[in-house]
């Protein structure tokens, strides 16, 4: 018996004689074993009596590559607490009678929890903000609340081949934006409330619930609330009080499940939508229960939401510095743009990546300029909610994106009712495929060189809004402001940072870019945040189409958004948010000359509020605009012998 608290700060293997007679007993203060170094193994002990605070644990893991094997972990506040760690294995342990969680996973990834017996805790396994973990072949039973609880922001986890029974409220529960997880081949039974719960006021989208045996749960077999695009297939529902129900859900797919008995007709699933009784259907219920004890490869169904990048593990001799802004002295990236005031970052990030790859394929930077507004709105985006980037890349595969002149960005803070030019389908660029890149530095670097600039989903903290220059490192104390999507264009091993392209104009940061430390990609900092699923790091491949359409090009260069014009004198707008003036609209005092930059153009029409005011056939194309007070729309249309292109801007005339 060792009655002490152990702090491990070096790589060691700690092995007891036998877990049933070798005890490490804490003094009811702090952690019994605290591990802060990589490469530690602890096995064959009984570990008990941690402190009583909410974070005290029998074993606390604060580092990577830690193995916890064949222990009894009992009578602690938390049995095993894994925090800000990766590549750890928790196997063949008995974890029971802990006051809080048997296992608590916080901001960690690539954790394997295998073949443990977890019972009589408050929660069996409790996970927060953790991704790509595996919970497999565990017996989880008689926990006071939930067997497995993925509470917030848990993505890409696999829960498979577990037996969960007699947990007091839920067998498995997913809450608060926990999406794109796989729940496969589990037995979930005798829960006092619900076998599997997905969502609750905050959506949990894109989860796959496949080949589970869900039986004898007291209230509900499965309940889905406020969540969409979940896939519920080939499960066995037997003798639950209610097999399945839902509330305020859409686009969930129910198919090939077995519902208590043989059915020759679709199975109606009763629920509610906005308090109104509603129905979903399993249109193809099975007539016989499956044998779910064997591990068949049904997960390989054709669904690109779960497509992971396996190509980035090739052994590539990587340079220490790489940037798409300097390929043998050539900058293949397009000029920095400004998405404001609309939440169109997904489209801006994707177009920046495609434009770079196109110019690299052509061999020189020719001014490739794609329509972010077309891509955003036509793939389902709205200014209230943004757009699901997975739907946007699927749109790129099926329809493609045309040049900017087909559908110029009006820079409005509301949905823009604007039609692309009639021949836009002949001026598009498409992609062949897309996928997710593993969130580790080497995989990102390899994919960046192989595929081109990568699109990343990030959580923006307030301190990034104030970034000016240097290498950014997120401050945990700085509050998270919003989700955002940007583009990685380079890396520097010497400075240990990535270079990222933003879409807030070239006055922000380092001329529109920022550098960020490799360390910030650790899940602890929640910088990469897979709110669209996968890993949150996306590549595109196979760019093709009309790379250089023979069409006119036109851009309004005066006026510019967020600028003020005093009788043709330009200054940057100081007070950018005035309730009576549309955000981003240039403010005009007196007459203003509308100037455009053109290429391959024979004639330009100038329109005010949809009415042609001036036609100019001579370079430089321009128009002296004078109109009434208030908000107006200026549109320019460039013509040549083959086609037209447009640009548009809203202006606010003060006097």
C-alpha cells in the first residue's frame, strides 16, 4: 500500500504487482496520480481517494502518448481525467464508484478507450470539446445519470461495439453542437429514460446511428431534438416503451431499421415540429432483426460528409518554408478581398483556394477572379445563417463557380436578389473531389503542398480582432466571438507558424494575412473547430473547366465600400456603423465620378437604380453621377462581341 500523491513529469513505466493487492491511496487532496509528461504507462494498481474538488482525479493526464492499463480506479472524484492531450490509451481497467465521471475527456483528441468496465459513477464517460476519439468494446452500466455523454463540440468520434445497460437516464447522449459522430454496433438497453438522445435545443447534426441493438429502454429507444441530417439505419428496436421520436428536426434519414416485428409497409415515426404533431418515415423497414454481433463494413456507404483524407500520409520530404505567395518567386494567390458586411467567409475562402490553384495550373497569375456571391447564395447561403461548407463544395462538384462578372458581390448585409448573367454556366470552374485533412502539423503541410491552399474552420477569439502583426497565439482568457472560415497558404518551420489569408480587406493584419503558431492547432485552444464536421481542415482537388473565359472584365474602383467621398475627394469612412446608413455603402457628398477598371471591353453601360443613365464607348469608361439623397444602386455592365460582365455597388448620398 502506497499512501501518497504521485506527480509524474518524465517518461516512465509504473507497474504494480497485482491490481487487486497493490494500492496507491491518495490523501483526499488533489490527484492521486498526475501525469504531465509524454510516454508514461501506469498498470496493475488500485488507485483511489483523490481530493474532493470538481477536477481532482484518480489519474489526471495532461500530456500525450500515455497508457493506462489494467487498473482498478475507484472512489475518486473523477476516475481518469484527460485534458489537452492526444494519442492516449485507456484499456482493460475497472473504473467504478467515482463521485463524478468514470472518464472525463476535455479538449483532447485521438484518445482510445477500449475494453474497460465502467459502472456506478455519475457519468460513465463524459466528453467536452473533443474530437476523433474512439470508445470501443466497453461495458458501461449502472451509472447514476448517463453511460456516455458528449456534451459540447464533440466531432468525429466513434462509439462502437460497447454494451450499455441500466444507466439511470441515458445510455448515450449527444448535446450542444456535437456532430458527425458514428454510433455503431452497440447494445443499449434498460435506460430509465432514453437509450440514445441526440440534441437538445442546440443542434447535433450529421451523426450516424447504425446497427445498434436498442431494447427495453423505459421511455424512449432514441430521441432526436433540434438536429438535422442524422442517419439512423439498420438498428434493432425491441420492446422500448416508445422506439423512436423527434422534435423540431428535419432531413434526418431513417432506413432499414427493424421495428419490433416484421413489417411490409413503411414505419411511421411520431414526433413534433414547432409543437405540431409530425411524422417521419422509415420507408424500407427490415422484416427480420440483424445479427449485429459481427463487424460488417457497412460504414463505407457513399457519403462525402465522412470522407477523410488518407492521401496525406505519404512520406514526403517537405521544405522548411513553403508559401503559395512565393513559388520560385511567383505569387499565385489572388489579391486580398473584403467579404464584409455579409457572412460569406466560406465562399471567400474556397474561391481563394481555387483561384490560386487555377493560376498555378495556367502557369502565371492572370487575375483569376471568381464569384463568391454566386457560390454562397446558390449553394444555399443566407445572411442570417451563413452556409454549410459541405453543401458548398458539393455545389462546386455539381455546378461549379463562374467568374466575378457573372454575379458580383453587392456587399449588402442582407440576402441579395441578383441574377447571374445568362451564360454563367459556360464560364464556370468545377472541382472533382474534396476531403478532410487530419489536424496535425505534418498532414497539413503535406496537403498544403499537394492540393493547394487549405480551407479551415476556426473559432475567432476577440484578441484576433485586434491583431496587427506578428505570430498570433490564441489567449484562452479571450472570449470566443464567432465561427469563421479562412485559407492556409503557407508555413514556416523556423518560426513554427502557418500563414493564413483572411477576407477582411488588406487594411487588416499583415495586409490581409495573419501568422499563427503551430501550437494553436492543439484542441486545447479551440482554434480549429469542426463545426461543419470532419476535422475542420478541408482540401479540394481536381480543378477544371473554363479557367480563362473570353469575357469582358469590369470592376468599380470609385467608389469603394467603407469609404466617404467629399466632392470627389476620397477618405476612409470613420464611423462605419450608423443606423440610418446601410453598412459598407460608400457615403457621397455632392457629385461623384464613377470610375471602372476594364479588360477585354468595348462598351460600358452605367445604371442607377436599374435605369441606364450613360453609355460610354471610349476608354477611360466613366460617368459623372449626381442624384438625390438616400440609398441608391449603381450597376455597370461591360460588353464585348461575345458576352457581358457586371459590377454593382450600393451608395448612400448624403447631399
